[in-house]
């Protein structure tokens, strides 16, 4: 046990049992996502302990949960369609945050997930997309407002993009943010993009 774990001991995000963020019993409640989407994979249902974990990561800055998230993601990343896309050796692009939000938070949660996927598949991480507009959180908006909220929020960075890109984000809600990012990346030269989200 390291110093910080001694001062702030881990407890399960679901039942508060001490020891781990995802105890054995609460892991059993996690459900794989069964909603298929063209050109995309979401690993888990956005409910229960997964929903709590995402919010803890984003709003309570619980970055040391990434080790246990990596364990959880490992089997999900063996999804058949995702595995077929990975054979194309895509570059991995994390969904960028607006610079003010990333400075406030101190990290980008999508980058944490992207690094887990990069390590799993031995793929390079790229930095070809920039968020140029500050927007309201998508979760606070109606479907119609979400579509309007994300229009024009990204631009491709200078330089050549890989032909294939694995675009990584934390949660698929309506898919509006991912679809806008895909549009910009394809306009900049990417030919095929597969999205990977932790939950939906």
C-alpha cells in the first residue's frame, strides 16, 4: 500500500466496501452494452457502478481508478468487430476537451481510456483533432440542442492523418459529438474511423 492509499483508502464505488473501486460483487452487476452502432463499439451499459465511475473520474478527479478500469476494459476490448478494425493498425485519437475545461480538470478522461486501448493493442496515439469551442455538457441538453451544441466545435490539426483512426471517448449519449468529430477527421483526410466508448 502506498502513502496516498494509506491516507485515502480505496472503497468500492458501488457498495463502499473497502479495498477496491470495483469489488467482486459489484463487478457482477456490470452489463456489457448490447446496442449495436454502425462503425462503433461501446463496452458497457451506462448505469450502476460504471456510471458512478465515469462521474467520479470526470468530476471528482479520481484518476487512480484507471488501473481497475483497464482490468474491466480488457475483456470488452476483445469485441469481434473492434478486433477486425484494429488489424488495420489505426492511430488512436482521444476525444479532445476544450482547453479551459482540460486546464480546470487537469486531465482528459478520454486520453486515459485511449492509453488503455493503445497499450492493449500496441497502437500509436495521435493528436490530430482540436476542440475550438466551449460548449455546455451534452448530458444537460435535449437531443435537438445536442446536435446544435456540437456543430463546428472541432478542427483538424495541421499534418497528415492516418487513413484509419480509432476515436476514443468516455460515454456515447446520442453520438452527436462523435459524429461531428468523425466528419471533421474525414474531411481532413481520414478514410475510415471506428469509435470506441467506455459506456452507452
